[in-house]
C-alpha cells in the first residue's frame, strides 16, 4: 500500500517556487515554504550524543546509556529537539493530516542529510520506514514514517522498501509508557520479511520522533541479526530524557 496522500495538489505546494511560509504566512523568499527567520528559530539540535542524538550540554560526547551499552544502530541523525514549533508541526502532520507540513519537514530533513553526506556521513543503500500495526494503520489511514521515507527517497535518490519490516502485534502506544515498559512492549513485535534483501547492506530506519530509542533498538537488532552490516536512524526530532528540559 502506498502511503502518499491522494490529494496531490495539497502536497505539491511545497515544490512550487512561489509560495508563502507555512509557519507565518509571509513570503518564503526561498525554495522551500518556510522563511529564513522562521527556519532560524526552529529548535536545532546542536549538542548531542554522537550515537543516539540525545540532547547533551556539549557536542561529540556519549550519553550514559550509550557509554554503558552501545545500541544496535550506528548513528541517529535528527535536525531538531522535539520542541516548539517542531513538536506542533509533527503533531499536525501525524494526527491532523496536514500533509504540507510533513512534506516541508521531510524536505528539510533531506537537506540536513544531504549536508551530512557531504561531510562524510556514509550514505545508506536502502531506507526502511518504521512499520505500523495493521489495526492502527486502518484507523489512521496512513503511516507517517512511510510518507517521510518515500519523500526522502525521492529527494536523496535512495531506494525505499516499505515491505521489508512488519509489525506483528498491535502494542499499546509507546508515548504512554516509560522506557522499561517500552522495551517489554516491543518484545517480538516486529518481523523481517526478506533476509536476503538486507544481507550485508547499510540501512537507515525512518521515523518522525525518537524518544527512548526502544523502537529503533528493537528494529536495528532485528536487522543486524538478519544480516545487515549497518543500521542508522533518520528522524525529524529527538526528545530529551524524561524530566529534562
């Protein structure tokens, strides 16, 4: 199933050259529908853990969790903190079907990744969206991670394979659980449909937000055990640890 919305003109507004900023309604003045002042005020994630992108006081450090036990994924790439207005934009895209906002965020994430590739970040050979349970997919009508992955694939010229991962169990929503409950919640929740398709390959998981990293860890471990050489994680935003600003 394709997760691209059918109302294509609603999304194509982001590819026109004559448009207004989707945040303030002023002329964008650049190729994407966001003006320079609004773009500069986004909560850019500058200081982070070099593996899981957890916000830290300094850049290039390891957080305590990654220092104690390295994750199955190699690196997380996220442009922003999960803070205003990015949190509101993601919510409106994810739960209110505001496709142009999702398209804008995906385009900016693509620009971020293209810059990181130019700095030496290895390019993956395949993008894999985080899968959604069948019942929840029917209720929502779309998987926002799959939409992001398809947009990134077109922008970065990296193939997207939305069929290789499946969610076996319709688990409770992750945002309602603490870190330990999230890990239990995801035990045996995912399956890999084709081991040969990932053998020896560099993969990148695509999702909207990384919170505790439990989903990324579970999927990365599944892919590594299935033969993948490297797994990275691409997402729009990274949350701090619970209780931290």
